[in-house]
């Protein structure tokens, strides 16, 4: 099956695979140690373990070739470890999050203890990278826009009007200045982690701004915020004053005709959400450096740290439980890849109220960031 990955007869310390989950890299040795030593997540049948939300590890028997490899390894390394050669399967039942699995192409090319050597990996599985999925917003912006990742910047700057349609992405943060009322609504409902306190968040701000841009209910929430309301009125009536000092202007960087906002994120967000055709900005031009990228191959340094898999799992299931979904229901949502407006509608259907009504109710009760039901 496409969502099952089998790996046979490998040395555990050689890191035969690497998993990327929502932009964070995890080496096989960490995954294997979690499976072997952390008991609380083992399922009832005792043969497989959930290592990430909707991703399961199960051991497989080693083949006769594996037994021979184990024997030769004992002779070569003069160590007796009955589990130094393993076979296993990954079962991936999560279409919601950004998941990649890479196969190590550098096994046996150098001493296995040499952490100074860069491993070469080949991509063998990917999901959650489709536009509209929650995982899509964990992919770096340059990759999403098919842009190079290496740039020089022209020291000269140009002040001009640019089309809002040439700014394809919403800001990833609106914490500065007056803040964002929509961000606050999702944070109060525990749907957004704005302080980076968790290892799993149901939404990213960019996803929220993107998927709600055509929904009048959420646009009304923006209009209800005094700062945004004033900006909307000024931009819509062309009375927005552009005669500010440079440091107070909107600043964008141009990458091959595509603009990404730097300063002035609130004003850029308002212009995109409310159909303002153009904005006045100070433009820095980026100049692409030539770089050679071989398709599906990446260079990753061997990691020196391990990760808390239980924290990721608990943050995921606790976040869904907070909005009324138990563990089994959450697994179905992961399997379906429910995200964006679809997830918002599921939440509102489960709670019988709109998100704005829910946060208003919680605020009146003085229990924001608490479980809804």
C-alpha cells in the first residue's frame, strides 16, 4: 500500500530513514528508542506504536540475510546486541499534517559512528503538501512559490504602488503593533499556538487568514476591530496617507516578480482580505543565486538531539479533545485530512455555535483557553 513503508535488515544506528513531521526532522534512532523504551503509547495488541499522530511503527521479522548481516556485524564490531539489526514497517494514516519519509543512501559508506559526515537522503514518501491542507503551511515559503532559496539583495530601494495580487501569501505573524483580532479568537479557543508553547497546533495564522478570506463571517470579525476598521475605510476610499517616514512604510521584497511582505504586515493583510487593488510600498529587489538542486535528494547533518514524541502526540490529541473530538474521532480526522474551513465547520457543527459565539461565551465565563465541552 502507498501509505505503508517496509524497511528490512538494517542496522539501527545507521539511521536508515528520516521522518519530517510538520517541518521538524526526526532520525530513525530516536524513533526506534521511542518505540522500544516508551511504554505508554503501545497499542493494546502490543505490536505497534503510534510515534506521531496517525503514524505507526511495527516491527517485522528479519530475513535470513539479516541474520547473516547480524553475525558479520558482531564479528566486525565485536559487540553483541540482539537488536542491532531490525526490520520494521511504518503505517501512515494522516493526510492532514506535512509528512515526509527519506531513505538514507549513505549507509555503509563510512564508519557508523562518524557524526561529522553528511548523509544523503532520497524522498520516498510525502503527504499533506497539497495546497489547502494544514501541512502545506509548514512548507517553507520559497518552496511553495517555486523560488530559489539563495538570494542576494540589491542595496537600492524603490518606492512604488504594487498590485495586491502580486503578493500571493498572507503574513505568518501579526503579533506586533495592534495585534490581530482573528488571531486572538483562534488562540482563545486553543486552536492556535501563538506563543510557541506546544509541539502541535491545529492551525497556523497564515492558514487562518487564507481560508477565511472569502467568508463574510470572519471578515466581519476583522471589521469589528477598531484598528482594522480604520485601515479598511482609508484604503477602500483611497484616503490612506502614504507620506510616512520610510521606517513606517510597508516594506516588501520582490523575488522574480513575486512580492513577500516584511514590515507593514497588518496593512498588507487588510489589502488582501478586502480586495484593495494596490498598495504603496518600499520595494527591495532580490537577485537569485545559481544553485544546483537534484530532485528528491537532500543533504541533512546527522542530528545530535532526540525529541519528545509523547509531547507531540499529547498536544495533538489534547487540542482535538478541547474542541470535542475523542482520540478515535481525531484519528479519523487525521485520516481524512480535515483542515482549514472544513475543520472549522466540523468544530462549529460539533459545538452548535460559530467560533465567534464560542469565544464570546468563554470570555463572558472568564474561561478562555479551557475545554469547550
